[in-house]
């Protein structure tokens, strides 16, 4: 990135023209550039999805508010959910995988660089296609433009009888296209991890981040394929006279739910695996200790991956499955808590006896730990089927999964930004702005999502554009909305920090955190080829071995 | 350890206190939809299970949080030791085994408590004394049919109070005419979805008379938000009286025959039924006893003459995106129609 102008004594080579730079970025197959593209793309959509959330919160500030119409509100929450899941968190996690996995396993690129570029552009096209619906979606009189069937699009709402025009076609096609992109990247991540490791990097020596991305890749293959299949079936229903989900012609609405959630629940773990990955790298470095119980952490990750494929119907406890099915999905859901608990204990075990440095990446990871603990416990409450009959489809659920995705995943993600930004750009993010970002976001988060549990307990269903006065929901919703704006300010501080520090941040050097994995052994930003000579490792912490030749890890393996 | 115990106790008390507050607030408020103010057996067993689960998760929270905060305070970096690395510990099989086995035991306990309540609520047999109601979800209103009693009504469900000595629970058969819906009256029972081609069942046995509020909980389209529902729990005598009235055909009053003619010659009859007339539409609510209901538009507005008039002329003013069309009647026709509708008691 910083190689636009090269000066050689006596000869001056001009920087490349802008068009050529852009052309290089668009045609690039370099894993680092694609990683950056993924992240920038996701940050753009984060702002879009965030603005949608703010409009939703303005509408819900008080009962019978008339800020947006019900039609617009329904489009907004559909687009907010779809955007945040498919075009923010998925791509940003793929971006980090792209950037970090080859560096951490001592490889020079991903296994299939062209597939990598192809997958990115498919995903990017999917997002643009979804948003093009605002312009191209209106077909029939009275039919809306952007999709308004919810991000889960429960049958038969997506059938032509209830969703005329083309709005839900945009939804279907954009998820289909970006889904192929996700599958391509997942194949690439798995192939890279299995085939491209540097000499000495046995599976048991891989950084935990790499392990978690391996599990995540496998889960993408398992989860995205049924979603794609369901989207194709929905298209057949809508255009080729099929009746898979067309209840008016004897199709099954419940079948769609199963297809959707057999994707939808593993999806949550697909998103949270990278968050685990970031914490598993950051917490040891800032505790100055190796991860506690590496083999247990690996086993727990694989166990979560396996068990999470058998929990999907806990989204359907109110749908009317029989009591045997309900209890089965209750026990599998509770069982996921066991390996997840092991992870939390092991992170605490890592900090125990360490010298904990409260730098920004660590602060965000601690936020993750605290909030993910609460999110997991409210998850256990909802796994209790009868209690879920009250809580599901209410604002309690909305609070719960935002606790997972914002309080858990997004906090870990911010930690990752502060941790690896120096490696990617060669400059440190501002500590002062970062503190503002952390505290504002933490306060905003808790004001919003702690309070949001209560209207759910007071009987407020989700997905409603307005509500009746006199039920005790007004004040609570106002507080929730205020918190949302505090979070928005924090995000602005963060984006500002990313931009300002790129130009003015302190120089980072190769290894600003005194860390132990291979990406810190090369320059910041790394050269196109990553490593001048392919590294050889003898333990899980190659840089520890290098820095402490008197007491290397390799001695104990 | 003492500190941990204290934290747990404080935690438990504060959680319990919070719910007591919520329950008290609910008891004072007739329009409450609080899941912690149960008034019927299913809602009560859910409430008791939720207290048990909250206690267990509260204890877990207190223990893990204490460990987390303790390690942060105890092991924070101090300037005196800035340059030395701590002892490099890689793990401990015993400790890891402990924190694997204990969660497994907790899961087993939670699962057994859950399975018991699931079975008790979901597999409860229907007694012979039960009142059966077929609930049909429509975009965006509720149809209620009482097959044993020959009653058809909409949006406001009437059920008898259930005396624990001689229980008369109400069993709902849940169907959908179009998209998915969900029947949720938090103080009477958990929610159950109305899914097309997938009949469901739920039951409730309220102990007190009164009006209980709820609303559709599953996103069903544009006006999901205003698909409200209310359950009127009546004394056995009141319920019998209500049934007797609902079984009557519509009042035929010669003085409003002009309004009746307007109803029967416009699009009204395509969607609405009035028993004893040519109107037999099923797309909208049955209007035979419209004036016996306290709200219109599935609870979106009170059933006053002004609201009803507005609803007929411009439904979007009350419930934008509902499937009721604006009827475009002349003033004289509307006056006549209103006169007719107001006799439908």
C-alpha cells in the first residue's frame, strides 16, 4: 500500500496514476488486499445497517409514533437484519481470515487466489443487488420495493400471493449469490489451512485463530448449502409453479423454517467462531501467558461446531413440534453451553496468574467475555422450552441475540481491529480516541440492550412498527433508543480513528505488542510475498522461542 | 468463598426483588401483559420454571463474574514487574476436567426440569368439561369459532373462568388462513404459532375473571403490529349468557332496512358475514354481533360510532395497510349503514 512511489538515487519513478491503483485493487488476487477489501466493504455496510437501526429506534421511541409507515418499517428491519448478518459480519470475518490465516501459518497466499477474488466479488455483488431493490424492486402497483418479509422470510410470506412484485426476489437472489461467495471462501480457508502450513507447523501447533477458522470454514459448508437450496426452491415456487413452501397449494411452511434455521443457527456460530479466535489470540498476549489448555480449546471448538448443527429447531419451540422434538432440541441447545463454558473458563485460566495489560484490544476482549457470558446465560434460559414459549418472538430474544452479536462478536471484532491495525497499516490506532470509542460503546450498548430485555418480559413482541400506550413499554423503549444513539456516536469515533490514524498514527514497527505468532515476524504492512524466507516453527509460539532462547516452548512439546 | 456466597445471595435477592416489583406493578395494572404475573396453570408452571432457571443462571453468573473480576484485579500488570514475564502455565487436566463435569451436571438438572414442564403443558389431556375454540389467524385479525356452541366471533375471545375444583379449561385449536401468526396472551399461557397446513393446540384455565391482553407475536405482514387480541374471562353465568346472545341471528329492525340494503348491495358482503342475511363472506370478521365487541380493527380502535365511521371510510387512518378497503360511500349511504351496524348487538 505504501509502495506507490519508489525512490532510487538518481532516478525518480513517479507514483502510479489513480486509475492504475484502482485497477490493481480491483484485479488483485493478493490475500491481504482482498482481506482489506472485505473489511472496508463490511464497514460500509455497517454504517448503512446502523442507520437503518437508528430509524427503527426513532420510530419505536414512543407508542403510536408516525416517523415511518408500517411498510417502510418492515423493509427497514428486513434490510437491517439481512445486511448485518450477510454483508457486515460474514464479510468482515472472511476479511480477517483472508488477511491473517496465511500470515499465521507462514504461507505466502491462500490456496486458491483467484477463487478468493471471485468469492469476494460475488459477495460484493450480492450486497449491491440487495440494495438495488430500492430502485428496481417495485414492479406491481402497491407492491413495495425493498424486501419486507423479514430476514428469515417465513413461508408463505415469500410466496407470490403475499409478496407480489420483485422485492423478495432481490432478497432471494442476493443471498444466493453471496452464499456462493461464502462457500468459495470457506473452501479456500479450509484448503489453505490443511495444505499451506509452513514446515514444522503441525495441526497441533497452529494458532487457535487458525483452528477456529478451520471449524468456521467447515460450518459454512454445512450451513450455507441448505440456505442456497431453500432459496432455489423458493425461486421454483415463485416462477416455475413449484409448491415447496406454497401453503395455498399444500406446501409446507414448517419445511421452510427447518431449512432456514438449519442454516440460521450454525450461522450464529459461524459468526462467533472468529470472535472466539480473536480473543484466543489477544487474551494470552495481554496476559503474557500462553493460552490455558490448548487441546481443550481445540476440542471445545470442534465440539461447538458439531453440536451447533443439531440445535436449529430451538428457534421453533412455538411452532408446534411435538414434545419429544422440543425436549430433544432443548438438550442439544443446553449441551452447546458446555464447550462454550469450557472456553470461557480457559480464557479466565489464561489470565489467572498473568500480568494483565489493559490495552485497547484487551479491553474489548474483556467486554466480550462479560457480555458473552450474559448472552450465553439468557440463551440457556431460552433453551428451557416452556420459558421460551413466553420469551420467543418477544423483545427478550432481540435483546439476547444483540447481546451475542453486538456485545460479543462486535466487541471481539473491535479488539481485533485495535490489535491487527498496526500490522495492516504500519501505524497504531490512537489510544485516546480508542478509549472514547470503548467507553461510549460500552455505555451505549448496556443502555440499549440491558434495558431491551424488559419490554420482552412485559409482553412486547418483536417486529412491530408501533405499540399501544399504557403497557409500560414507552419509557423503556425511549431509553433503548437513546442508547442506540450513544452507540452510533461511538462508531463515528471509531471510523474517525481508523481514518486519522492511517495518516497520523504512531509508527507501529513489526511487533508492537510483543506477541508470539508468525504475522508479527514480518514487516508492517507485510510485503506482497509475506515472508522473505518461509519460516520454520518448532512450537505453538514461534516468536516466544525466538525471544526466549533460554526457555523455548519447543522444549515442552 | 464467603465472598462468593454473599455475592450469590445478593444476586439472587436483587433478581427476586426485580421480579417482585414487576409482578406488583402488573397486579395493579389491568392492561398488563407481564410474563411474571401468571393467571392460569400453563403460565404459572412456566413462571415457576423460569424462577428456577433464573436462580441457576444467576448463580453461574455470580461465580464466573467473581472469578473474572478477581483475576483482573489480582493479576493486573504492575509497574514493578513490567519487564518480567509471569510463569508460563499451559493448562491443568484436573481443573479443566472439573469445569467440564460441573456444567454437564447443571445441564442434566436443567434438562430434567424442562422436560417435566414441557410434558405437563404440551401433553395435557383434554378433559370432557373443556371448552373448545378454533382460532383462525387472518391478516390481520382473529377468527374464533366455538364448534360445540355454534358461535362465531372475532378478535375478542370469551372463555369461562376455571374453578380448580371443577376445572373448565379452554382448549384452542390453532389454524391459519394465510401467513403464520402466533397467539400470545402472556398472563394466560406461552405463545403458540398458527401455521397454515399445520394445526396446533394450546390451552388455558384462568383463575380470575377479567380482560387479558395480548397480540400476534409472529410477523404476519404489514399490520402485524396492530393484530391485537383480548381475552375476556367470564363467570360461568356471564359466559352462558354471552353464548346465548351470540347464537341469536342478527337483529332485524325495519327502521334500518335502508342501511341493511347498503350493506347487502356493496362489497361489504364479499368479506363479512351477518347471520340471517345474504352476507356470508369469510375474508373479514363476522359482524352479526359487532356491537357486542368493545374494539374494532383487531383492537386497533375502540368501537365508537366515530371510529367505526372512520374505519369504513378510510381504514388507513386507523390501521395503514390493513386489507379492509376504503368503501367510498356517499354521506347518506354511510349514515344509513352506520344506523344498521349500530343495531347489530
